[in-house]
């Protein structure tokens, strides 16, 4: 296609540079028509060859946006995904789609005084959310920070110790902050990612076109792109799956932490929280005045990362 | 005159139309709450079933309490007492006359399941945070029943510093970053920044 474009542009009369060609209306139209023709031919060729196993089915290709799907349509889609997973891995999975709970807005808090950087949360998250080891995708990065400093340029997520915590270090796990003003959502050209009423920012992997604008827009580097088809051993697949969270992803789509919405919307605590050996992680409903998360926000000196960007994260840090 | 009137009317209309327009609502957190959803109940996990030698009276019944500080050679030899400046040896916290109970400084007896009250008699700030759910590990349901571990689940009362742990495996490095560079990002190499 790139070669076609160059040929088309080069063929313009007097067209020494692309800029000059654009100024020539007639030339531009001709170039456009040539490009359009080539694109149509390429599409027809791809359709004819079938383009391998990752090509969408007709039903998938013609489906509506998630928000416009009826309950029946959703059930059909979930059943198809379950069948595909069964055929590919031999594992029987169950895909649910729990809706946001009325009156609930989630928030997370992390006590940096007690986090010991053991990365138990990272691995628990990987198992819960069906994250591949090769290529390695992890939603949580734990930074080893210099004591008394919040300077990320002096911090590293690449540490390994026998005895944690290391002297004069503290540890700061960073994951999706589920911003109330999420720049990633604004960046998406096809509305494949959006903020739910309970504050969780979700991605419909079937709608994502893989442009990665959201990955660049996120100031916390919380989104991950599947450069290749993720491969998870069948015995490590979590069969309890959510359509908008840990269902199978595929090459060319973006994914991220969803506060384990397939668990949390059913009332459970997130997997990373339960795996934390030090109890540094706290989660709950911001709208409940008696919740632990509200007490933390009201009584501790909480802070958010990159507050100056006005992303309004739902992920708070504190020392206590 | 007419022009001036028209200008005034125009200005008023402009103010009415645009001046008071709310425009785009500023992003605000947590406004317009529906009624709060209660977050369920908390149960403190029982400690006694996990104590292999409980009840203590099974052995201590026919022994005379010895409050002297000494090296234990017969039983409890693995216990290392490394917990602040303690006087009174075992019987600072365990009860001479009722060995199956602990006691607070005012003499109130508490069970091993209520050990947090004893811890809290010195570490009041931590007890306050723990009771509010801000300290310690809680698992289960944020919307429903959840279980909270009391202090001895994480802190050995005789040696309460949280034990050192080994880190889970290191994240794999991006192809463009060397191990040295990744582990010491503040030390510049080849004169290049990071």
C-alpha cells in the first residue's frame, strides 16, 4: 500500500514534493481515487483469503457497539467467545457481564508505609486476569523508590531482592488509576474505551482497532498493547471471566486493569488486594461514608500521582 | 440613541444567552450520590484454632510459673523475644494465674483471639486504624462479609517486625534497556540521560 501511495504521488505533473501535489486539486483527486481503488482491491483480497484464524466472523464484524447491544445479543456473543476459547484451549470458561452497581463508585488506596515490594499483587493480578508470561504483560508495576523521594527518574521497576524491603527504599505500585477525567478515553477514535458509572474505565477488546492512542495518552503508562497473540497455558486460564475485563484478548488490542470488575461488581475484593501480604491495599465504595476507603481519604494524608494533570485518579496513596 | 438602545438590548441578550450558560460541567468527583450502599460486615478471624499448643493449661497446669528472664531449654525454645523493652518476661502479657488468657496493663483478661486489645494498649494508633479497616489485611467481600486478620497473623508477638520476603520475579526488560541501566537508572551511562 505504501508503495502504491508513492507511485500515485510521483505520477502527479510537476509534483516534486507531496506538499506541491496537495496544492494541485486535480492531482490530489487522482491520487485519492488511485488510493481508494488500491484499498478496495486490498480489502477484497483479504476477504477472499480469509486472513487466518484471527479474522472476525461476519456476526462479529457487523455487530453494534457494546452500549447498543441487547441482552440477547450479548449472550450470543459471550457464548461464541466461550466456544472459541473451548476450541482453542480446551478450557470451559464462563463469561459474565456484571453491570455497575447503583450508588457505587470505586476507589483504591495504597499504604506506602507497609508495601514491601514483594510483587505478590503483580502475579495475583496476572493469574486472575489471564495475562500472558510470554510476551510478559502485567498491569501493575512496582517501583523501587529512594527513601524520602518521589522522583520516578531515580526509581526502577527492575529490582530483585532476597530480603525485602531493601534498606533506604520504599515501594510504589502503579496501575490504572481509573481516572474520573480519563485522557485515554478522550484519545480513543472509535469509543472502544469508556468510563463506566462506577468509575471503572473499560475496554471492549472486540471494538478496539489497536491504534494505541490511549496508550500514549495515559500519563501513568497503565495500558498494555498485545503485539502478538497472547498465549496462556490452559491450566493457568481463569475460567471466571468478565466480558469487559479478563476474557481472552487477541493480537492488536489494548488492555488494562479494571479493578477486577468481574469480582468487584459481584461484591468481592480485587485479586491484588487479597494477595497483598502486608495489607497495604484498600478498596471500597467511595459513596459509603462508613467504608474503609472513605475513612482513609478523610483521615489520612492521601495523594494522587501527577495531580497537576487533572486526571482525577481514583487511586490514592498514603503513608500510615 | 436608537443605536445605543439596540446595543444595550443586544448586550443583555448576549449575557442572558451566553453569560449564565453553565457550558460544560466541570469534572467533579462523587456528586449527586444515590443512597449509599452499605459495605457489609467484618469478622475478625479466630486465632485460637491456629495455635498448635492451645490450651496452654494442658502443660502449664502442673508447672510453677517462673517469671525470671532466662534461656528456655525445654519448651518454646524457638521463641525469640525481640519486642521492645520488656520487663516481666512471659508474664508481662501472659497471665500467671490463668495461662490460657492474656492480660492488659490494667489487669483485664483477654483471649488469644482478642490479642489486638493487648497490642493496642501500647500501639493505640495502629489499633485505631486496624479497627477502622485502614491497617492490616482484610479479604472476602467489600460488599458483604469479609475477614480481618488480627495483629498476630502478620506480626509474631514475640518478634513483631514484619518478616523479610523475597520478591516475585523481575519484570522482563524492554529490548532497548540493559540490566545495568534498568537497575540503576540514576547513574548515567555513555553520557546519555534516561
